[in-house]
């Protein structure tokens, strides 16, 4: 409770029968005195809690339940054990136990069967009046049969038009007409803190409505998607359902939750609808999604590295490796480069690069701005198509030659060996030296035996003598940036001399 402190100034002679009511207090004024009512600041605008009833009426008819079936021979050894906590949930609230959940426990044996068995439950929403429906890829993945139930209880067998695992977006089609489609919202208008609503089928409970606020935008949890984070209650079965703003527009697809228990814990993630629509358009056109690639392995640029190499601000994508004969290799990109821009768009964080490249049409010619050893360079790259999966080659570890360690190297805790011609060919390097041992300051910086130093203090290295020459130019006690290869990938370390 907040108390009003006692007045310290004398008030004698001010009390009369004339009183003014000001902000809840009665103030008395001397007879005949000029009255002046203090200005009362306007009260802050107070908003009531939102009413979602109209939104439910508007969007509810467009949200569907999706059940998947799997035709597989199952027996007592291959059947899945029931979820006892889930069974208890259904029993406690008097909800019918869904098909496929065994109420008698995991030890009941079932005869082998080739009939379709229930596999999972999810949600979706209608994109078009003729039966196109959007959901999550993981909802329909591996399904032999997809059954869509509309809010009016009509059921349809659906055909999977296409699914994209990387973004977790899928499109299915049912043979129906005159359906109520959702309105697609503008993700750029979505603000952190605004109210949003979800409709779905958590635990198979169809048309369940939950609400909350947008907790964050651009949340990095995947290579190709900056997710929307909310505190809307999302549980198993909500996957694929819409996230709806207060204008009744779909702004996202509910996709993931952060949970230690398997249930809702206050953090949910939705796929931004603009990304989902871009993917769905390709799925509807060709049944698959094509993405661009340039053939680099990247990492974030740390503050220490940025300062030590003269970049200043921690931004861009650090190139740790370049695939041989890839678009990046042909464009002249080198390990240790920091890509600052792609097609004129700034790369603030390393995750921005795969999104920009991925959204570029294969075969397109794009520009890149890279930072290399103290200066910026402009490169041109022909974007290739991203392959479904790539298998990384095992890193080669050539036999080291005789270690060398001068006084300057010993001060940093380094012992180095020269690379042979075979080493350079094996590693696809023009120069460099291998670390035979790393102690002291070098070890504290993260360097270790087997790493190959290719540049130090922004100078390229071809031999141990080059390392010593570069160190001689560095001011005493100044941090030293080291670009090195570990296996196939390049990264930076910052060596700080002992104090």
C-alpha cells in the first residue's frame, strides 16, 4: 500500500467551508480567495481483455482435424506401449479413448494385421474453397491414409499434394467445393505483444480454442525459418493449425513447442505464414520445393573475432569451409571470408545467409560482399539447386613433419610443422602450417594439435617463417587473430598473451 506523506508546510487560515473535490480529495479554500483547480492529467487508456468469440465464429469453419492411418503389420513385439498419463487424462475427464490407444496396458498382445491403424492426429486449415488444406509436414509424414474432418463433421480422404521437411509445411487436397477459406495476414504487421489465437485438436479434442500473445518474432530455431514465438497453449494435436491475429487473419502455422514434459510449458513456435505460403505455392505447382545453395559451411562471427580482424561489429556469416567445385568456390570465396551481403541484403546473423540463398531461384546470378583480411570485396556467384541431403567427407589427417618452435611461438604456446605438397593437395590448400602442439595462450584460445593455420594477424601463411614474420609485426600484448582449419572447416581464434 502506498501512503500519502504528511504535509510539512503550515496550512493555518486555509480552511473554510468552500470545498472543491479534486481527484477524490476535498480541498478547502479561504472565503473570497481565487479558486484554482489543479490540472488533472488524463488517465492512461485502459484496454479490456479481448473477446475472441467473433474470431472463433469467423475462422472456426476453416479449421479441420487431420487423422493419419498407417498400413503396417503389427504384433505384440512391434506394437507401441500406451501412454498411461494420456489414458488417465481421458478417463478423468470422461473423454472417449481414441482408436489405437490400448486401455488394458502394454502387455495385451494383438494378432498381426494388415489393416490401417491410427497413426496420429493433427490440425490444418482450408486454403481454397475447392479443398486445398495446409498443415505441418510432420503431421502427414509416413501416412498411408489421411482423413480430414470438417467442423460440420463431414469426413474426406485427402491426397498429399506435397510436403517439405525443411520448413515443416505440407499441402493436402480433398474433393469438396464451397468450403470457407482462411484469410492470409501480413506478417510484417505482426507486433510483439499483440493478442493471437489458435484453433486445433490437442489430444484429439477437435475445435479447441486457446489464446495468448506474440512473445517474439524472428526466433532462430531452424536453418530456413525464423519462427514466431507465442505463449498460446499448444499441445500434441495442435500441429498444423492456424495462428490467428485479432483481424481474423492467419499469421502462422502452429508447429513446435518447447517442453521438458511433452506438454505445453508456455513457449510455442509458429511458422510465419509468408514463408509457408511461399512453400505451399511451389508444392501446389510441382509437388516439391527448390532452393538455392552456394556450397559453404558457415558460423556466427563472435565479437572478439570481429574486433581482432578489423571488422568492428559482430555481423555477417563466417565461412568455415567451401565445397570443391561449388558455386562459392567458383566465385572465389575462401575459408575465413565473412559474407556481409547477399544480393544487396545485409547479413546481420549467420542464419540470414541460408534463408536468402535458399529463397533464390537456382541458376540466378547473385552478388556477394565479403570481408577478407581487412578489406571488402565484391564477388558474383551463380546459385545452384540445394540437394536433398549431402554426406560430409571424412577429414584427412596427414602425418606431421618435424615440429618447429621459435621464441615467439613458444611465448604463445605453439609448436608448428610445415605442410608437405601432399598435405596441401589433400586439404585443397595453397599454404599453411600444422599445429604440432598447443599450450598456454594458444590452448586457451581453443587451438589444438592437428589444426592448420592458414592466416595470422590478417596475413596469409605459407610456412613457419611466415608465422614468425607476421608475429613480429604485431604490437606487444595485442590480441592476435588466427584463421585455422580443423578438418574440412575453417574458423577463427583470438590468442591473448598472458598477463
